[in-house]
C-alpha cells in the first residue's frame, strides 16, 4: 500500500463520520488551546519580569550591609557594621569597576514654597542616572561631586515635579526636606513603577546628604557596575576581598545580578510549567476522548476490518492504518487548537502590544508533537484490537 | 415510564459497552478531581495564612515612620525618615483607651559573639509586651523583665537557631555574650517555631528597647506594634494616633499604618483571584469531557436507531425518549463526579497526612461547584443528541433508515 493510499483511506474514514470526528477534534482542540495559551501567558510573564529586572543592565552586583540574607531586608535595618561612603569610594577606584552607585532610601516631606508632598527620597551618587538608565527631561542629573562633600542639589521625578511646581519651571528653584535646602538641577522623564515604588514620585539627592538627613551612618546598598571584560566570579571575589581588607571581616552580603536572575528564573520557570500543567489536564481529557471514540469506531467497523484482512491486508498494515487515522485526528485537533489561540494572541498583540504574551514558534512544534504522541497513545489499543480480529469472525459480524 | 423502568432500560447499555462507560466516567472524573484538588490548594493557603495571623493576636495595628502621598503605593517599609518616631512618641499615645498593648521595635543587624563563635544576626529592641503581641513562647529561662521597658538592662533572649549556633549543646542561660560593642546576659531562649510572616524568629535575638538605642546609637523606632482592645476600633484609633503624633511632630502626622485587616484582605483578594482562575482552568477539562459526552450520546443514538423506532412505535413520547438519553448521560456524569470526588478527597487526605503544616482543605463551594458544573455540562451536551433521538421518525428508524 502506498502512503498516499493510506492517507486517503484515513481521510475518508474521518470524513465518513463527519460529526463524530468534528466533535472529537473540537474536544482535543480545546485541550491544546488551553495548554498553548497558558504556556504563552507563562512565558510572557517570565519574559516581562526578567526584563523588569534587567532593565538596569546586567553587569551589576549589589552589596548590602550585614551578613544575614533576609529578602534584602538587611539593608533597611540599622546596623552596627555600616557600609559607608568610603567603601563606595574605594570600590570606585578598582579598575574593573565602571560605576558605583551608593544607595540610601528614605521617606520624608519635600517642600517647595507653599506646596509640599510626603514622598520617597533616594540618596544616590551622580552615576545613578547613567547606571540605572534614567533619562533626564530638563536640566541634568546630580553632578559628579566628591561623594563625601557633595553640593546640595536635587533632581525631581516627573510626578513630584508636577505636584510641587505644576507647570512652572522647577529648575533653579529651592526645595526643603526637613531643615535642609536643595536646589533643583534636573527633572526626570517618566519611568513608571519598579517593585511597588513609583520611580516618578521620588526625589534624588546626594547619598551623603541623605545619610545626614536620616541620621544614619550606613548605606542601604552599593550597586557596582563592572566592565564586560571581567566575569561575575572575578568581580565578586575582588569586591569581597577589597571590602574584607577594609572591614577586617565579611560583614556584608554580595548579590550578583546573575545569581538573582538565576533564582528568579527558576521560580518563574516553575510557574510557567505549572500553568502548562494546568492546561494539560484538559488535554488529558481530550486524549481520553480520542481513545473512547476510537475504540467505538473500531468496534463498529469490524466488517470492514474483516474484509480488508480477507483481501490480504496484514495485521501490521491494519494496525498502522488505524494508528494513522488516530494520528490524523489528533494532528487536526492540535492545529485547530493552536489556531484557536493564535487568533486572540495576534489580536491582543495588535491592540495591547505591551501585554506580556510571548509567542514562540517552538510552542507550535511542541504542540503538534504532543498531539501526535497523544494521538498515537490513544489509538494504539483500538488499532491493536482491530489488527487482532480473526478475519472470518469479523466478516460475519453484524 | 417509572424511574425504575428508565433504570432497567439504561443499565444493560452501560454493561454492554463497558469500556465506553468506563472511559466516559474517567473523563468526567479527571475534570471534577482536578477542579477540587486545585481549588483546595487555594483554600489550604487561606487556612495557612489565617493560622499564621491568629498567632499574632486578633487586632494588630502596625505604625511605621514616614508617609507617602503616592496613590495606591506600598507604605514606606524602610523606616528611614528625617524625623524619627521615638519611644516618647509611643508613650504619648499609650493613654488611648482603645489600645490594649503596645510594643516598640528597633531592628538592626549586628554581630553577636560568644567565645570564639560569632554570628551576624537581626536584633530587635523591644519590651516584654512584644512577646505577648507576637505570641512568642519561651522555651528556656524567661522573657525580658518589666524594667526593660524603661531602662537599659543587659539581658538578651535568643531565637532557638541562634542559640544552637552560638552555644551548640552547651547551656546558654546566664552566659554573657557580646552584641555589637556591649555585653548582654542570656535570659531566655525562644521556643522552636517556624517562620512567621517572613521573619524567621529562630534566627533573631530580642534585647530591651533602651539597650537597642544604645547598641545602634539611634532613637529611631522601626515599627510600633499596637494591639487593640477589640475589632472595629482601627479607624478611630488611627485618627487619634495621627492627631497626637502631629502635635508632637510640629503639625505633621508623618506616620503610616498597616492594619492586620488590610493585610488580610489584600492577601485574600489575591488568593481568591488565583483560586478562581486555577479552578476555571481546571474547569476547561470539564468542557472537554462534555464534548465527549455529546459525541458518545450521538453515537449511542445512531447505534440504537431501531430501538428508538420501536420505543416510539409502541407509544413512547418525545419527552420520554429525550429523557432516556439525557438520563443516561447524567448517570454517566454522576458516576464520574462521584469517582472524581472520591479520588480527590482521598488524595487530599493523603496530602494532609504527609504534609500537615499546610492544610489542604476541600472547600464546600468548590465541591458544590464542580459537581453542579459537571451535571449541568452533562445535561447541556446531551441535550442536542437526545433531541435528535426524540425527533426520529418511528417508521424510518424501525427500518434503520435516515
């Protein structure tokens, strides 16, 4: 038998039971659609979150005071083993280090004339804008002053600027935080949220001023941006050694972006897998559907099977024919299921391009492969049953 | 036709088509089972959180220094502000009649050392009330003395893990150890207890609040924990506290509140959404099973064409024929539902056995929903084929013709 004949035979068999095939295909297609939609959502979410975290670049390590790792809480608490501006300065002098951003966060009231607003205060270094890829809308970012003796300049987030100054010009104006005066030298472009902090409702001041303001002697974090020519391990070792030499002991925690991303990615991959797993329950039921319908079909076509055996089909040929029919049903189901998802996906992409939905051709291939496997599994028992029928008995069968 | 007649009529069909019956039941059972199992994870998480919070006492209000006017943002969790929230501020609100207990918290990381062993740990400065509010039980020795509320007393209560790491099997009580640059005497060791709301208390130590001011050289409180006398007093208490703090802080109420209620409701709304979505996704499999029911019922109608013709010829009405096929589908669905529920409940029982700290509980509404969804789908999907059977022409059908 030529494969074209086998193909035509299976196709004819499917068409002969139009309604039955259609319903089976629909059931299976729903299952496939569930799996591919959920994995697209899962993958989209994964990419979205990873992108959130890599938007500041990838050659970063963060240093927090304290050796305990409790969700990065260590940096927020007070400490007797401070991470000081001197440390930041020292790290800056390393050849492999491109930029160092000392960070201290706090909260307070920012006053400008008669208006005021309680908001977040970020004490940073002059390289923060470049390192974190923040864009200035007006003026410039904090100037490259001595870390220990910076001038009292401030840069406003876009929202804070509007709240304090409305449409008036803010550059050159004075704002007060507690008893300290700052001159506004820049206004940032809108940036959005990051981890629940509105980066637009924020004021940037020099880290040293912030430490003074909050009466702290420890930074919350030092972000080190290193050159692409060194590996993460090298820079991690170097930074640790440098700080240990200074502090006498390892009283800080170093988190590399790679390590953080890796653990984040692990969690997200699990979430994605779980989502696909959830969808595959429906696919499992779809597989059971094919099995049910197919075993009914085989038992109905005993006479046909008997006839085929009688005119010389071998048991293997018959088995393969029925397998092909099951496979065809599953593949059609798979393709239509994917089509079912593709359409809303494309629509979504057109309407809301920012919605995190990833959409990989790989999924199509996987879906089809999965359909084929399920089709084969569901078809194997009925096909074997068909092949095993004694031709005479099958022919006589009513 | 009586109910018993329907039963007698349909039963042989199931017996004759054993594998078909079994497979259909299996399909429905998979759907029902997955809905119940998956929603019970959400329910389990809810119980877990409830239990965690129950250990915190009922009416907890947390005061944080700092304030944010950004809409909908998180409260200022880092307790760094130009104007500190201090012990004196806490004293000033102590007289409020709705407050039952209060505990200040100064939290910081420092080096704790005993002999040649040392350990970087989080140290909390607080008062005896802290233990009552956080429901911390002492394993050995005692909690901070009453004098620790007002004075520097060089005593420390260790978390169980911290004790283990510093002392091993050695006796820890009444030993002197170093916290930062100061010496403290071990007064007690906390009972072993798991993580509570993200704070692993086994790995921490508690010292008097005045001592913490000294160790960390700052009077700034990180939090004030307030336990209210009864529920529903939060709003009122918040307003009173804001007013008092504003009087003391040059007219500025620069504090934020996190209440247990708001935390819980935030948790629950997330949890409910997740549970509903997961349940709905599992429900897709029920729809697939429904399509299968429809398919099989169509096949059944086609195979029993002559039988239907006979039934109609001897006087069965449209309604009765329809009822036969819908009834059969519903019987199969019910078998699937029962099977699915049994497997799900058994699996949950097993899960609870192996994993008692996370109580996976089937929620009543999920059981009811899964059952009714399956039955409704069974009815809906068998309706069309049953209708087809009912409208068969008796004479043609008897002859086996279309």
